């Protein structure tokens, strides 16, 4: 597995996120809740309602 560089920041949403949201919905959530541009290169993680799975990803403009 290729890991991120040491300069990459990570954010984990503490609340419940609907797991059917697509990339557009999650990026809008990042921009409104975290107040960071979704294309900043940071890694974002979201927890489902049952707390048995997470959805994580890095959204980049490149």
C-alpha cells in the first residue's frame, strides 16, 4: 500500500453520515461543516449510522 506523505492532514467526522451520499454530497459536507476546500488534498473520513463502517477518501483537483 502506498501511504500519503507526512504533509497530508486527515479529518474524521464525529457525527453520523448517510452512507448513500456520493462524492458530490460528501464534498459539499466537507466544505460546509469543516470549512475547508474539498480539493485541498486532505483525507476525510465519515462514519455510518450503525458505526460498523466508514467511508474515507481524498478529494483532489488534480
